[in-house]
C-alpha cells in the first residue's frame, strides 16, 4: 500500500519539504508520496477534520496554520504543548496527534555542526534574538539540553512572554542590552528576519563574544548571512539555517513511513542546489 504524507500551508509553492521527503523515499526505495497542499486559513479546520479516513498517514504544517493545528489536534506531545504550535501531524485511526519537531531539529543540527559536547564548550549560555514561533521552539530545545537562555526582542513584552516558558532557565533582555550581553554568551541565535534576502542585515558587532562562542542563524536564504560571515571572520563556529529545516523533517518521516532517515551531505547539497536555482 502506498503511504501518503503532505505539507499544508498558504502559500505553499516555496516549500522544500517535498524535495527532502522525496529524496528519502527514493533513497530507501519506499512506496510513498509526499504532496504540497495549499489550504487557505478559513478552510483549514475542514481540511484537518477530514484527515482521518483521507488515506494520509500525516503531514507537516507550515505558515499560517501551526497555531490552528495546535488547537485542533486530538492529542499533543509534551513538547508541542510547551511550544504552543504544531508542525507535524500523525493520523492515528480517527484521531490526529500533534507534534512540534522544530526544537529537536534545531538541536540535532547543532549536534551535527558543532559536535558532541558543544553545550559544555560554549559555557551553557545562549542568547536568542527574536520572539516569534521559531524562537519559542528553539528556546524549548535549548532548555531541554540544559542551557540557560536569555531572549531579546525589539518588543520587550514578547520577550517577557517567552521568558515565562521557564522562568528558572529563561530571562528576558532589553534589545539595547544585547551588545553588552555578548561577552557572557556562549551561543548566539538569530531567529529574526534580519539578514534574510530582501531584509536589512542584523547590525551587531560580534567582537565581545568569547572565542569559544558559536553563532547560529535560522535564515537559509541566503545560506551565508552577514551575521554568519562576521562570525567566520572572527574565527567563531557558524551554523546556518538550512540544517534545522532538514533535521526537523526526520521525526515526521519516521512516523509516517516507518523508517528513520539520515541528514546526509547528498541531501543537503540537493537543497542547496534548489535554493541556488530559485
């Protein structure tokens, strides 16, 4: 029987998920499909309610449906509950379970890029810039790994809201205090759109960062953002945004198709080539 999965969003043409999952299906010779489905916000609930009996094993959820999927799911993983958004759906009979794989996807990318023990080497401290959904997932992942996190956003109330995720391990920081805070930061993570193609760069002098620090950017268009270029120029470890996209896809594929795939250089190169051709 052909196993079917999907990615749903609005718009959805830009999604690289079919390329990722299609690569794994071909690599492992599996009888399966992974489809793009464009669903407008006012039609999402009807789409969701129709999943049991649809023939789909599950799928990915992207903008703007992650919060709606969270509200509609029949059950949620503990991580999805903490993050308050769902990016992965698993159909279980007449019920649909919601998960969020962004947090483990980000951490798995750090593990692959920085190597074992990176959390200890960077001093166990992180500074996250931005307070959107991606920041929320990343903070949850960092806290689960044992890091102490500070979060800064131009709208301070949004940073304070994220600090409430885990007041013992997460603190809000004023945006103006970021330059001073760099001296005590082991991992700097940009989750804002600054540095993305068509947006201004993140204007931040990285000189105060310790020599052991690492810099991560979730932007992957372009793959080398000005922030990452500045980090490399300073001799710091730099982690681009593409790996999070690749690694967050692994748990969903395993749930739908029954096989845990690997994020390989061949897969990464396929997506890099597609980005370059766009």
